[in-house]
């Protein structure tokens, strides 16, 4: 196995992690409205937007890095 082959799954895993961060961040305001989490609802609301922006930025960075590495291979 070549070193390049070992890097490909890790990059795909990172993309999946950042996509999960975006989804979790999008669900935080919904969770904030439940009665079980009413004590931390403000925290959930305030955390949702920065986490969503962070997830989108890191996802874009990972996808750009994957695209650049694929162009280098060609």
C-alpha cells in the first residue's frame, strides 16, 4: 500500500466529521426548545451558529484540499 492510499480514507472521514458537525449545529436550536434542556437553551442557541459556520468552513477547506490532491495526481 502506498502512502497516498492511506491518506484517502482519512480525508473522507474528515469530510464526514465536518458534515456531522453541521447537522448537529443545525439541530441545537430544536433541542433548545425541548423542556428537558430548558436550562441550557440559551447556550444551545448561541453555540449553533458558530458551530455551523465552523463546520461549513472546515468542510470547504477539506473539499478544496481533496480537489487539489486529485489534480496533482492527474
